């Protein structure tokens, strides 16, 4: 059986290029199936596939399913489908109808398991030699996932005519994994092991699967390749954890950066900061609902539209909270904490009343969906864009703080409120605008978080404690400290979670921060100036 199969594969592949170039018509080959026995039919299937004509694929599939017939009057072969009491004949090459005949006017061409295997091999050859690059790549991937010695000849012939560099590299890998289970020479298998060692986790599965049956002389090469893949995987796992930590750190940065401003300038412990994040997420939901109902073609732009909307909504809410509540409580941090906690409960209940307690659906635009491999890592687009977005917000805020008159006033109030007031700076309005700015940035953070977390009335509560830890660890009022603190805590969390669990990991981080604050009460980057004495 294997000899016949290899003979068929050789016929398929050795004549594919020349036959196709000569424009061979597969119809006469199909007609010869009428008088062929099973062995002859296998040879004819190989010759049909060797024409390289993709139009024969439906007919070969029909043959495999037993739906190929020959007309008794002239021995012409057709595929057929039922049409009431008759059969509709279909040309095996063009797919056009050839009319209807009585069922007694045709005879079904018999097929057995060997012939079905031959048809599958022929169809595989057509796919590997398809003019469509994507089809060839998919065929090579399929062999990589399910390697077999029977596919080896097929891959090698397709490889000989392949010109696309990426497809050729994938076929080389498919050849290597198929070669290990064949009866090829030791040297060829040794070279195949070297090729497979570059496949990473996929290659490790192939090497482990043949470890019990491979020639003993290849065991050292096999063990070396397995160890090499495992070492590389450990490094990539380390890099993946760093990436996850950076993505978590970017989320913490977005949630904490507004808090760092208000806490640094005003000394306010704002327990309603998480609700500003939540309002930003619900603003995104409302923008998407309007777009879904009125302009669905703009959905990919929904986040860009939601950003200014969320900033304005949360900035306005923050301004009202500062003017209506907080400005009467300056200098009384405990009362401020209690008052803002009450505001947070009011905002949560308001959202529950308006939108309900269940999660709301916020969709991902197409450019934030999916992922791509990078070496042995997997990079998701939504996390990647959130990192880029958080760094963009950070540097934009840094520009405002360092290069604008408003930023100068804000820094002056941070360093010495009384001196700034005596120099003519209207500190109450700086406080109000700063609180509005911090709330607006929290709203922007909500837009980003809506892409990776559940949009619910409790969204902000998941980040408020971590945000305070970031601010205290990095240094109150220092943007660079907030950046370093967010990334450091994000990466530390991701390295602790696999070993001790998420809850215990957070507890350990909190303990480490407490110990750190004992040594450096003002955080990593303490503000310099008269603020120390204020």
C-alpha cells in the first residue's frame, strides 16, 4: 500500500510543473476512470492532480465521497447530484451542468479506502502547489501540526518549485518534522532535528513524540535540541512576564497619573478617583451606543471620539466636586477622605440607577483586536496600544507641567502654596483646575480600561488602592516617580503571581511598599524645595 502511495505522490509531483505548463486537460483522464480498476484509478488520480488545475478539486472530493459516475452510452465521467427521480450531471472540470439523466443511465465509480487515501494525497499536493500563496502556507502549517512520512515526498516536490521566502521556510520546517518519522538516512534526520530546534514550543512537541522510537545514535542530538528549546522557552517566558508586567504597569500609570497630580498639588486623598475612571468607561459605552445606532461605519473611530468626551465629562464632574465639596475641607485630610468616599458611593449608585448593576458591552475596534507572535511571545494589540497610549498621555502631561504657564503655576503651588499665593497666583483656581485635570485624565484612563476590563459600577474600585500605592511609592506629585512606580509594581506583581497567587502577591507588594516607605517616606523621587517644610 505504501509503495503505491509513494508512487502516486511521485507521479503527482514530478510532472506537476511540466503538465501544467503544457496546459494538460484533465477531462480525458477523468473519462479513463470508467474502465479503470482500483490500482489504475490511483494512478489516474495522480495524473489528474499532476495537471495542477485547481478546478479538479471539487470532482476529486466528489470521487472520495462516491459521487462520481460514468454515462453508459459513451463512458464519459461526471459528478452527479440528485434531481428528484433523476440525476443532474456536472462536468468534473468546468463544474457546468451537463443535463439530467435517469439513474439507470449511469454507473457509480467504486472507491475503496486505498483510493480515498490517494485522493487525499493528491488534494494535498494541489494545495501545496496552489497558485494562492495563502493556500500553500496553510498547507505547510497543516503538515507542521500533523507530520507524517507519507507527506514527505509531497512537501519536497513542492519545496523544489517554491519561490516565496516565507512559504519556503515554512515548507522546510514541514519537511523536517515529516522526515523524523520516515526511513531516511541518519544524516538527514540529524539535520532535521537541527531545523526543528528552531521551531520553539511546536518543535518541542515533535521531538518529544519521536524520542521513544528514534535511532539511538540520534539521542544526543535529540536531547541537545530539547534542552536548547527548553532554555529558549524559559527566556521567552521571562520576557513574556516582563511584557505582562509592563502592560499592567501602563494600566496602573493611567489610573494613577491623575491621582498623582491632585494628591501632589492639593494634598487631597481622593477616594472618588476610581469613580472618575468608571465614568470614563461609561462615556465610552455611551459613545459606542450612539455610533452603533446612528453611524456604524464609524465604529473603528469610537475610541478616538470617546477620548475628548470622557475627558470633558469627568473633568466637569471633578470641577463640580472640588467647588462643591473639597474646597471647604482643605487642611483636613481625614474629612476629605471621608467626604470623597461618600461621593464615590453616590456616583456608583447613580450609575447603577441609570445603567443597571450588570456589565455593559464595550467593543474593541478592529485595530485593537487580535494578537501577533514575537519570537516566543504573544503580543495582543489592545495591550500594546494601551502601553503606547499611556506613555503618550504621560509625556503630554509632562509637557503641560514643564512648558506651560498653567504647569508653572501648578508646580509653584505644589512647592509652596503660601509663597505662590503671595506672588499673585490664584491658588483656589489652580486647585479647581488641577482637580478637574486629574479627573479628566482618570476619565481617559477609563476609555483605555474599557478595552481590557468589565465596564461596571465597580470598575474603579479595582484600581484605587493600587493607584495610591503607585503614587506613594513613586513620590507624591512626581510624574517620573509615578511612571517608574507603576511599571515597577506591575512587573513585580506579574513575577509574584505565578509562584504565590494573585491575592498573596498583592499582599507581599503592599508589605514591601510599607517597608520601603519606612526608609524613604517621600518615595522614590521626593519633591525638592520648600514643599518639605509646608
